[in-house]
């Protein structure tokens, strides 16, 4: 159940990507993949690596995926902006 919560938190944060300019590397599909992957990785690794045995998961299970999801989206956005600026400058 915790993996489901982590995935849903990643998808929920991903919905906010439509509010910023589309500079994600890979577009919104790349942002979706990064958000879900970052959320699941962060949820698995924090606070202790592993899947918690609690069922239903507590409120903390919904908070641990946030750092990984946001960092993955930020990294993808920065990389996409870097690639876009390099394309505008042209080959040197």
C-alpha cells in the first residue's frame, strides 16, 4: 500500500507541471516519469530503506516521497533549460 501512496503523491505533484513553462527534458511525459520515479525512490529510501509494514500507511508515508519528486522535477527542468539554451546558441 505504501508504494501506491508514493506513486500517487508523485502523480499529484506532477499535475503542477502544467503551471510552469514546458522546459522539461522530454516534455510532460518526461516530467511524469521523473516525478513518479523520484517519489518512489525517495519513499523507499526515507526515513529507513525498505517498504514499511504498516497497513494502512500513516501520514508520514505521504510526505517522504515529496523531496525525491521535487528534486527529480527540478533536475529535469534545469537540464531541459540547459539543452534549450544550447540549441538556441547553435553549433560552435
